[in-house]
C-alpha cells in the first residue's frame, strides 16, 4: 500500500498541480478553488486537502507517494479509533452483556477498518478527502460524547469545520449529531 504509485485523479490533483509543489502558496488555497486541480472542470473548493498535499510534498521532498500514503493512512487509523470509541459508547449504553460490551466495539472497528469497501479510499491518495471527511464527522461526535465539560467551548465543532474544508459531504455531521442528540 505505502509504495503504490499515484493514479486516477492523483494526476491532476497532485502530480500536475503546481500549487501542491509550493507550500508558500497555502493562503491562496483558501481564497481560490482553482488551486485544487490542474483541470478547470475538476476545480472545487477543498483548501485543507490541497494544504495537506502541499505538506506531504514538502515532507517527501517531491512526488514520493510513500509520504502521501503515510499521511492518508494516519487519518484512516484515527478514523478507525474514532469508530471504536463511538461503538464502545453505544454498546456500554446498551443492554448487551459485559462480554459483548468488551468485544463488540473491537469487532465493529475492525470490520470498518478491514472492510474491502475502504480499500479504494485508502489506496487512492486524492481520496483522502473521503478519509478526512469521515474522520471529521466521527471525531466531532467522539469529542461531544467523551468531553461533555468542554461542549460549551464548541471544541467538538473543530473537526467538523476542518472537514468541510476537505470535502463538503462533512455537512452530514449535522443530521447525524441531531439524531444522536435526539
């Protein structure tokens, strides 16, 4: 996985994108949607994603896909951990037996983390938008659940807001949160 090459949309989002190759242009990422892709028809406002790729480019000292994959995998692992924390919370609040409560959150997180449906998202570098968006949604809920004393400061909103700058589907946190709160 870590040595897979760039493929599919990676070409216009990373490889042929001059903005990714210059971290000094980072403020432009947040002002100009054309910095996301070298193809005009694919330019969309995802400044945090472009910033992540520019940081990866700098750390890799060029277009070494290993660093890009390592970064994506980092966010994926954090997502799996967040899935574990949420399922752990739900199972503890359920009427399942003690043994099930100790086992099922691990099974749920492992199922999510190892399911083949996630393979494309993890292997495909520009799909980090999906990984980070998912992380933002799940981790916002984790912060709400596990840090109740900090709710008044809105800390749980930070991943959600960051996620919107990576992929607009992060907005799905709002109905998920409303369902949980209800």
